[in-house]
C-alpha cells in the first residue's frame, strides 16, 4: 500500500519512524455529470474571476481570507516553516481506556507501518505495552493541511491510527431528540427485547452494499440494450408519514416476521444437512451391502468347509467305532478261549484226582 504520510511516533524519549497508509477504501457508486441532450461530459473548470481565464494547476496557490476580507497568500514554504512540533510527529499525549472515547469523535482510519528495520523494536514495544495495559494512546499530529487529535490502538498485530475531531467540532444535540415527554410501557420494552433476541447475532460476512449491486445490475442491463427489470417498491418503513401507529401491533408483527425468517433460514440449513446425511447414508449402505455379499460368499465357502469337515469327522468316528468293535470282539474271543482252556485243565485235574483215589483204594484192599 502506498504511504500518504511519513514521520515518527514520539513515545517519551522513544522515537518510532513510521509510514501512514489508509486503512479503508470507498466503494460507493460514483457518477459523471453529462449533458442529457448529447451525452457530453460536463466538467468543472477553475477560472480566475478577475480575467475570466482558466487557471492551470501549477498556478493555483492557497490564500487565507482575514476578517476584513483581505486575502493573504501562503506558499508551500510558508506552511513547511510553521513552528509545529506535530508537523512530522505523532506526539502521544497520554493513555486512556478505550471506552472513554466516544465513537462520534472518530474520523478516518489509518495503519501505521514501521519505517525501516531500526523501527521494528520500538514499534513492537509500543504495541505490546498498549496490549498489556488495555488502553489506547491519545496523540496529536499534523496531516493533510491540518492538525488533528488521534487515537492509537492495536488492531490485530498492527498499530492503527484513528484521527479524531476536536471537541468543539462536535455539534450539540440540543433540539434533536423528541422534546415532549414520551412514556414507553414495560410490555413494549419486553416485545422490543424479544425482537432483538429473535433477530439474533450479526454475521458480518453477509453484509454488502445492495445499492451498489443494484446500480451495477441496472448499468449492465442498459449496456446490453435490455429493458431494466421492474424495481421493487420500498416498504416505506423509513418514510416519516407522521401517522400514529399501534406500536404493540407493529412490534408483534416484527417478532413474527423475524421468527419466520429465522425459521426459514434454519429450515434451509437443516434441509442441506439432511441431504448431505442422506448421501452419506446411501454410500454407507452400498458399502455395507457389498461387504455383506462378500461375507455371504465367504460364509458359504466356510459352510462347505465345515460340512466337509463334519463328514470327515463322521467317517473318522465310524472307522474308530469299527476298530473299537473289532478290539472288543478280539478281546471277547481271547477271553472265551482262556475260559475253555481253564475248564479243560480243571477237568484233567479232576480226572487225575479220581485216578489217584481209585489206586489208593486198590492198595488198601
């Protein structure tokens, strides 16, 4: 940004070299004056009232008219030689809480930039001191042909300067407010409070110059040879008709309209949110369906494997049962053989005993 003034901030014995740049810009619609008969531009010419001749810019100076009507000429050199300490210095006078300065005194806004590396340290020092104190600095400076009061404050990470009007430049409010006593009922105040709450907070990003946009649209239509679209008529709310109105009825209607507008906005936001949610849900369902199909295929394969495993296990059990039965049969056969052999042995022993007994009987005889 181009600087419009160079100087320094005088902070006690600390001097901070700075450059002043404009913090705002004007976007208002501007028109040319034209001759309606032929469309020619109407221009202002600076003409000397004595000879009637147009005066070029380099021949125009400044003059101060005294009380008796005499004009005193003042050159640029005269103005530069003024014994004014604030000619190139923002002289800090003191520090006050920001709320002590009424916004009606504020005029134009500027950013203060450090002018050179040597200015960085004292610049940051003043910025941090203001931040920690929670106060603003009141200063004097001479800029653009006049000396002004100024308020220095911290804006984001920059020092900002707001030129201020002198106290005697603020007009009296006498005769501006209604002179007759007006009574406002509590019920009306309650409705006003409700309306304020219903309107809600302000979204600065939604604010724009509707007048400028309407003019640009109108110019575009006429430039394209189109007939301008029908303009919307105003509501007349700003017109002073002087008619008495039912304030309660107007407040109640305002509250209803504000609620309706707010609900429409909330409904729009909810609808958009619902659509997004539905899209996400549809996507999730598709993904889940694919997963289920894959899981189903895997499940069938697993089921087949389980059936085959069961069949294999069944075959193993059958074979095992057959082996067990065979073992039992073999065991039973062996036991039966042993029993038969034992019986035979027992019979032989009995026969032997009988033979022995009969022999003994014979010998006795």
